[in-house]
C-alpha cells in the first residue's frame, strides 16, 4: 500500500493556474496519476480540515469520497466518478488560498508519516480502519451544521495510515472518530430538543 507520499507537491501542481478557472473532480482524479484510493480520498478531503468558508464543501467532497470508497471495495483498478459529480469542482483561487494556509501543516505530515505500529493497520484492524473511514466519510457528506472538522481529520489520519502503514496515524484516526461520534450525537440530541421545543411553543400559540 506504500504510495511514495507526496501530497503537497501533487496539490501544488493540481491547484496551479488561473485563479478564476475551475478544477473539476474529474481533472483532480486524473492529475493524481493512478495513486491509491486512500491517497485520492486524503487529497479530496484535505480542504475540509481547515475552515474555508466554502458553502456545502463537506457534501461536495464527501459524496465523491463515498463513490471512491465503494469502488475500492469493488476492486476497480482506477477511480472514476459519474459525470454529474465529476464535472463539479471548485475555483483554483479558493484552492490556492486554502493551500497557502495549510502548507506548513501538510509539510509536517509529510515529514512525520511513515510505517510504524503496523499491528494497527494489518489484518482485522486494517478492515476496521476501512470501516471507520467509510463511516466518517458518510458523516462528513451529510450536511449537519458544525459537524465537519472532526470527521475530516479522522478521514485524513485513517487515509494516511492506509497509505503508509502508519499505526500512529490509525490511533489518531480512532481518537478523532470517538470525538466525532460524541459531537455528532450531541448535535443530533440538540437538534431533537430544538424541534420538540418548537412544537411545544407552536401548540401553545395555536391552542392556548
């Protein structure tokens, strides 16, 4: 699964160009030049790991990641997307601005991701990592307000774990998965409480 991890150079090349032009997801995948599915998922997910202010970013990136994950399970040799998804994209100007903010963090990752604690990413633990990766992608793709950052980091760490057989990255992925589960549950309960309070208030207004 080793993939000669060079995420920053790859993104620099893909995001370069006219700031007003659009980088479609098809062009993005084509520019990855046959990298592994885990690398493609990490690259697509990366803009979710920092606040960008781009509306619906988690869904725009999360749905393609789900398609890629399913294709990886099916054993397809190279990733591809349906046309109605693949032709969507983001402006290179926004992507370049994001990369400027994230550059030093990506450089840190590239220096520190390597094979270690491989028991966390082999055999059954590897299958569990892939299951947790899919779960976090699904959570990210659902447009739940304030619920993007934690699953995005879990996805990133799990992807890095699979790319470089890095058990420490898997541990970090599990940590952020636990945080994601707790925070998502809190948001859902908060939303349920808000709906119940709204219904009670409406009943008082209409019938009291």
